[in-house]
């Protein structure tokens, strides 16, 4: 910053500052120049490209040494997934081979080999890679898949399964055009591989698992859900993700008969539901769900739905309704459920922003939160800031040595 710019900054305060400088000694003037220089730093930093957008990103994205201290990101999770550390206690392992030739006995260097270790592991990638998985990728507990620094695509094959595991982080993947794949004998750990049934084509399936954080992933296309959390899974945060071009986007609770989902607690925060998303953003059953500071842009049928009396707290979201007159409702209850029944479900909108005629149909009452529920709540930012909070949703382009 040149002296001419600095004095322009000082003179912006009005006539008092020039008169002060005229009377000041050389040392006092130098001090003023130093203060002006410091005051200009935030603007210069923003111009350099480092402008984290929400409380999760604020924790790590402006640190130029993120690539040398990747596991520090585990301290940044918020919501009901708080405490998820993934592979932070283990080694950082670099995937060097995008092949998936042997799903029962994967070779070292592959992604499948890395995520089936039975010890904490933080998985990274040597370079940009495309993975066409022959069968579902079964991930063990205490694992992080960290795509930062590379473009990592999971596509045109099976998706990722978290099956009865805990403490898993998935960050920075581009998951698209997933396919149904037949059952097979698949490695699910370091021991003997076991039989797995047909994979339905979910992008990520979380089944009977806990302590899961899915952050900054991009999802689009596939025959089933982009992201399903089912069968008693709980303590899950889904944040900073971008969803495009899909019918059934996100399912939280698979069936009304699965009463084990009463214990489910999921945070859906800072995500962008964008072009071509039709329904289930999310669709909830039984559990407790905070949907906070997400951006919804013209859904095809509805945005948020559910059955089996879930508690859904919608806070600080932006809902932009589609243009069609019959699709303005954000919420959907099954048509065969009597209003007298669903009126008691706690679906509450607070400080949301509704555009283009969007309407949220409240029901129930503001619930009394348990201490555990209260501890997992993310304080909502104003809905007017949602566009900024979610502008970097999806996988990021990061270069080691620079802020991400």
C-alpha cells in the first residue's frame, strides 16, 4: 500500500485528521500511518480470495498451512456431528491408484484399501482422480476421506456405504451419476471379505452409524437417493454440500416401521439445493432435525417432507419457490395422513426467508429441547445472509500453501 493511498484513507475521516497531522511530530505521523496500514488489511485479505463464509469454514479455510495440518479440520464440525474426528488420531495416507480391480482383496495404494483399514486413517489423494467403483465402497470406523487439493470424483459406478460404523468424515468429493451394482463379496475391513447385497445407487448411504460429518461434497444424478441416513443412525452433520439434478435428494429415516430412528439427530446446515432438485431436501422420519441456513432454489415438488412425527426445526433458511402456482409449499405431509394427526408434529419455521410465494406450513409447538438437543443446535445466521453463507457449497478447489 503506497503512502498516497494511506493518506487518502486518513483524510477520509474529515478535516480533523489533517489538522492533527499538521501538529503532529514525525513519530506521531508514522504511528498514524501504521494504524492506517493495519486498518486496510481485512480488505486486502478479502481481495486475495480468502473470505470464509460460515462458522464451519471460518475454522480452517483461511489457514495457508491447511495441507500441512489436515487433521486440524476435525476440530471444525458443528451441529449434531460435533465430536466426530474421523482419522485424526491416525496416519495421513495418500491414495495413488484410482483402480478398483479387486473389491475382495484391494491392493495397497487404492481408495478401497485405504478405507478398509481397522485403525484410524486420514485418506488424501496424490492428484486429481476419477473412481468408477465396481461395487459399493464400504468404509470402516475412524476414517476420514479428504479430497482437498485434488478433484476427486466418485461416478459411473457404485457409491459409498457407512454400515454400522462410527466416527467418519467425508469431505471434498464430487459424487455423481452413481449406478445400481449387483451384490458381491466385498472387503469391509482387514479380515475376510463378506457378502454384500445389491447396491441401490445411493451416493452416500449411512446405515446404523453414528458420529458422521459430510462436508463440502457435490452430489448429482443417480437411480436412488443422493444421501440417505437410516436404521438408527444418529449424531450426523451434513454441511456445505451442493445438490443438483436429482429427484429424491436426501432421506433421513427409511421407513415408518423403523422406530429405532426415534433416536436420530441430524443437522443440515449451509447446503445449497440448486438446479433440478425435485423433493426430499430432506424427507424425515421419527427423529430430531435442525435445518439451518440452507439455500433452496425452485424445487420440483416440495423441499421438506416427513412422516412418523419427526421434529423439524427450520431456521434462517432461504426458500425460493418455483414459478408454478401449485408448488409454492415448502413442506409436504403424506396426503393420506389426517390433518388432525400431523397438526401435532413439531414442524417449526423461525426467521426463514420466503421468496416467490414460498409457504411453510407450521404445525405443533416449539419443543422443549433436551440438554443433548440444545448442545447440538447451530445458532442461525440471518436468512438474508444465506446466499453468502452457502456460496462456496460443494467441493472446493484448494492449493497447498494458500488459503482454501
